[in-house]
C-alpha cells in the first residue's frame, strides 16, 4: 500500500530536549516536505526537499532541521524545542516531474506538545 | 508576498443546498493550484490540481475552477459525508514551495 509513515503519532516533551520525528515513504517520491498546522494559521511549510541531499527552507524553518540522506526518509529534528513549537506536524511526499503538477500524499500527523 | 486566502472560514449547509468555496491567491509565479480535503485528526487528501486559467475539474459532487486570481470549489447537492475542512494550496514556480490557505470548515446537516 502506498503510504507516508510518520512516527510517533503523539509526543510530549520538555523544553530543550532534542527530538526527531521520522517520516518515510514507499512510493519512490523525489519531493518530500514538512508542515505544521496551527489553529487559525493553517498549514505552513517548514522545509522541503526535491531529492537526496537537496533541502530548502519553507516559510517557517526557524528552530527546525532536516536531512535527506536517503530518498525514502526525511526526518524532522528539533534540537532545542520550545513551547511555541507545540503543534500538529505533517510530512508529505510527491513525485517530481517539471512537466507535471504532482499531488502531495500526507502522513497521519504527529501531535507534539512541548512543556 | 505570496499569499492564499480562503473564504468563508466556516460554512453550514443543509443537505442538498449547493454552494461555493473561494480561494484567492497572489503569487509571483503559479506552478499549480491544489484542493485538498481534511477530516478531523487526519492528513489532507488530494482532490484536484488546476494550473491554467479557465481549467475545470469535476469529481462526484465537487467541481473546481480556476481564474488568474482565484479558484472556486463548487459543491452540488452536498451530503453529510461531505463535511470536512477544504484546503486550497498553491505551488510556486521556481522555488517549488507550497503555500496553504487556512481552510473552509464545511458542515452539511441532514
């Protein structure tokens, strides 16, 4: 089954404790991206990657890191989480073809609470 | 500044009462405009892609249209199962970033 898998589904942590949210896709997609969703602000793109070893900042990259060492994985790293990073996070992937407009496939989300 | 604005923020319809959702956008370059449906506690699911003015796409009771400044999602004779949040997004040309609107929460009453 084609899917984007995020882990964990729920995470409660404390300020300053480094954490990683994993994201994996089994569709051989080139494009992967991370979003946070907050009430009244909608989905905002954090980082995206168009292929292995290629990453770019979205609209809200501050406080986050990503890496793309393998095509299928795109982890989101919070090295020193703060309470304002409490949010619902989504990973998404799509094929990438300059001549096509490919749809995003989303994971089920990670609800993060930073105390 | 690239921006996507959706209206209304929330909409309540009686079953069978047709309506339209609006997505207006200002971007430096449009690669594509997308509509997604999001159910509570789940990730968004793809509905439509549009990329040139005048284009229309249909799926069951939904029809999406695109002009140079906005897109509409028309819902014909909605059913309670159409209740969800509908998200509009644009992908910018050149940078390939995605910008989402804040969504329209649709509630269809039986």
